[in-house]
């Protein structure tokens, strides 16, 4: 496997790990912030947390060398099986349940994660081992403009994430009965602040050479926000088709999330183009 291909693929592994870190953090936040005590931290949350750690560590190791390719492939296969089980048990099985007259829209997030993980598994499993001893020595100055573009996108995303968190925090500090959020909670504000900090770190890492690990984190942030936007749009379409009117006051929030998702994901892609190799 070519080194560049391996490192880009490893960044996607890190992206998968970051999405699981988000899911686990969301569940943990809900558990500790629950006042009623009826929030159950079920077994699959622990599995999600375990995959977050394994994928992040596995991706980081694959960026460095090809030695752990088979190990990471096994992790990806297990993750694919877990995601496929979740899609069937929690989504497809529910859609096939004829006892429910009104079913909500299908959430494509886990299905997309399953497809990405499966593709990465076959890539790591079937790719031939190649000599990676030769490092890039030609002029790399042309890559600077791509890293600068990545920095601009990262800083823009960070600014929007801070703006998003401010809107959400202000809403929950002075809640109004006529302005209730259905799809947004206070964890979204915490994640927006965390995303802003990460995007600033990503921008700093791109000042010199860029980082494949940070590219994976940027794409993870972008993926999550884009999937949140898609999920919201599906519910809006579903509500209109069934004669409901919900969450009109959250359109702006998810519009901001869409822009954050686009710029964060593009920031990661631009790091791939502009990443400078070490010179010895």
C-alpha cells in the first residue's frame, strides 16, 4: 500500500473513531446530567466507547507505519459488524414492525459508517505491502497554499461553532414555552465549544506541515454536523408530509451546523493535499 494512501485511509479510521467518541460522550453526558435517574447506560454504549478508543489508536498507529494493518483491519471488521447489527436491530427492524402506524424517517448515519468501515477493511486487508523507505524529497512549497486554505476553513468553522454554542446557551438560560427546542439540547452547546477548540488546534497544526491525525478529526467534526443536518431535514420533510409543523425555530441552528460541517470536512481534505513530509 502506498504510504500516502495508507495515511489518508488511517485518517478516515480516526474519523470513524471520533464519531464513536461523540456518541459515547453524548450518552455519558445524558447519564450524568439526568435529574430523574431513569437514564440507563446500556451495554452498547460501552461497546461504542471501546470502539472509539480502538479506532483512534489504530488510526494513529497506521499513520506512523504499516505494521499494524492486519490488527486495524480486524477492528474495522468488528466495528462493521457492530454497526450493521445496530442498523438492523434499531432501525430496519423498527421499520418492518407493522404494529406502528406512523414511523419516523430512516437515519442514514450508522449505515454510512458501516459502508465506510467495510471499504477500509477491504483496503487494509487486500492492499499489497510496498517499500515505504523512500521519502518525498522534491520541493513542497506549492503545498503551503493548500494548508493556508485549510487554516481559513478551520478558523471559520471554529468561529461558527462558537456562535452556535452562544445561541444554544442563551436559549437554555432563558427558555420560553413558545420557543422550545426539539432536536437541540445543552450537549450540543458543549460539543460546539469542543469542536471550536479542536478546529483551532487543527489550524495551528497546519501552520507548519499539517497532520493526518488532525485531518481525521476535522473530517469527523464535519461528518457529524452534516449528518445532524441531514437528520433534521429528514424530520422536516417527514413532518410536512404528515401535516405537522415542528422545530421551525431550529432551522437557523441546523443551517449553521451544515456550514460548519462543510468547512470542517473541507479543511480535512485540504490537509491531505497540503500535508508536507518530514525531511531527513
